[in-house]
C-alpha cells in the first residue's frame, strides 16, 4: 500500500494550494478511497460533484498521467484490505413495503455502527492513538474542545481524564468564557479537537488560535482535510456514517474512550492512586445513588 499512501500524502500536503473545485474532488477521494477503485472517472466526478476535467487536473497536480494508473493504486489498496472490509460497502435497504422494515433498519444501523468502530481500530489508527497518548503524556496542559454534537465525546474524555490527571482543560465556553479558557495556550500544551461536517465555528476558531500560538493539535475528525485536521500533528480520522438523518459520533466517542484507557494503562501506580483519591472525593460528596 506504499504507492497509495504516497498519493494520499500528496493530496493532503498539496490540498491548501488546490483550486476550490480540485479541493472538492481531493476531499471526496480522500474520504472515499474505495470509490476510486470501483468507479469510472466520470462516475467518480459525478459523485464528487465536479466535472471529469477537474479529476484530470487533480491527477496532474500530483504527478499521475492516466486514470488507469491512478485507479490501479486504489485497486491494489482494496485488494490488500481484509475481505470483511471490502464487503462492507452496504446501502440501507429499501424497506417501504417490507413488513419487517423496523427490524431491518435496526440491523442496518447496527452493522453501520460496528463498521464505523471497526475502521476506527484499524492498525493505522491504533498506531496513531498510541502516538497521540505519548504527546498527551508530555503536555503541560491538555485543552479539549468539541462543540455541538461532538461535545459528548469531548466532555467524556475531559471528565475521565481529570480523574487521574490534573492538567486537562475542557473548552466549553460556559458564561461566554470560550476565549478566556484558551488564555496562555502555547507550544508546551496540546489541544484535542473533535468535530465532523458541518463543522462548528467555535471549534474551528479554537484550533486556528491554538495553531497561531504554536500549540500542537490532535484532531478526531471525519476527514484528513477537515478544517480541524488539515495541519494537525496527529489525525484520528473516523467514520460518521449513519442510517439516520444525523451523523454518527459513535466512532469518535470510542476513540476518545480508548485514549483514556490507554493513558490509564500507561500511567502506572500514580494513575491508580489518583483515581482512588477521586473516588474517595466523590464518596465524600455522596455523588452516586446507592440502593
């Protein structure tokens, strides 16, 4: 998969210099690599919402001369995937006249969410999660931001993280203090940003501000070229595919939970002692109902 990886890196690194139409095509290709392997150039262009000539110009920009040469790399990648992945391009069934449509829809939802999570724990993403943990462990402060539908994933990480580390800052903007919570952020700190399209303006602005202060960013997002991931130090790209009208954050939440678990596992006795102390404090406040 080396040649495919090279093409992917060229699309990402050159993304900012592309025209808007070429960016649109590049993003679609980055987010749907299997489509390149399985469709004609015209069908791919139609799916991306651009004319075929845009695909041709995009290939030229990354040094590829023919469509067949371009598609060969993606077909090789697809053949290298486990069979279970290659067979998971499922569409929601048409169940309008199906007496068991509710059951079939629930089955389809379950398959989709399982596929989202499975992709999030691929070898590549797992390696990036370990890389992210190493950066978190060495940060002075860890700022966590995720607005809108991404907030539960950001909040859960922040809450669990603060049970065993005292340098976490949840940037949630309560009482209009969104900007205040980022005061003092710098190169010794780290930001974890969670978001998917449509991107919340506050999250994008927080990431842009972190970058301006030379603070590295870990992005948990739906694309390598999303506005919060484009220049991130570590990109944890997860699927948000959903059978509902609303995108799914199941995979993003799973990744955030996995980061917490990895950090605790790597934290040794010190982490366990802090969690024990946190539990004692919660007990002192009679936090949990007991039967």
